C-alpha cells in the first residue's frame, strides 16, 4: 500500500542519516548540482524549497546564492534532525518532515524548487511533479538531477542493490510527466562531474559498482539535469 511505501522510505533514509552516507551523497552530487544551478537564472527567486533535502546542504547553498529564504523537506525525520543541527542561516532556513507528493505549503508560495536524486523513489512521482507545480508561482523555476535513468545503463543495477523499490524513467517519459504537471521550457542535459575520475587502482568494487568499467561508463554518461519553468 502507498502508506507502507512512505513508512518504508522513511525508515530506509533514517538509517542512511545515521551513517556517513548522507554527507558522502551530498559530496558526490555537489559538482553536477553546482553546474546545474550556474546554468539557470535564480536571481529573482525569493523563496526556495529543496524536496528530499537530506542534511540541508542544497538549502544552504541556495541561501548563499542570495535567495531570501529556504525550505527543506524530507520524508526522513532523522534527516531533518541533521539539517536543523547543521543550520547556518538560522533566520532563513526552515525544515519539515513531509513526503514529496504532499507538501504542507499554500498554492504559489515558492518560486524555486530543487530535487536531487530522489524523484524515482516516490510511490507516485507524477503526483510529486504536480505538487511541486501547485506550490510554485507562475514563472518559478525547477531544477532537478538524477543518476538513475534509462539512458544511463551503468546505474541500472542499483535497482536491485537498493533496499527500496524505485522507478526507471527515460528522458522522454520525464518530459511528458513534467508537461502534464504544468512545467514548460523543459531542458534536459547530461552533465559530467568535473572532478578527477578514480584510477582503476583507486577504485573499490561494491554492490553499486561491481566493476571499474561500469564506474567509467557512469562518469562518461553523466547525471541528468532537468530545468523547467512553471506556466
């Protein structure tokens, strides 16, 4: 059932919050996310929300880019505890426990939505895109990134490696979903991380990276960065 999926996700990410995985994921997504933000104009944005905020790293980056206030939403209570503990802009940061498909904010109350590597976890991802459009004012910006997508075959083994169910979307499917939700000016770019690639001697295999060749393919394919504008 849908409610059980939410509980399952919250429990899984609570476990992540109690390990080093939260900070390592933020570090791993940092460079591509910065390239994505550098490529869009958020100079007129006043209130931003990061859906699936983890420890709040992107909320704080948005505030450093002169957005007046930032909201972080995560389904994991422990992630929100971490975000509050690491707050740097006390009067400008707000964090709340909520799922990405039902956010307790009024219509047209934000003008920038970000989402990093989490849409494919949601039980009803179309509902999430609809919800983000609902809370975004006309002309507001969306910026989201994901590594697990159909065209990035090197990440497909994550589907079995992860302890929770996930969706696998193509770029065409994502574009159709965004358009259905009311987003326009949709741009999709595969962006490579600019940091040096590990050498084969430095590389360590894992359930997510069973071979060095897979890791190289992932780095060469790049992360999918999607930007859009609310109608």
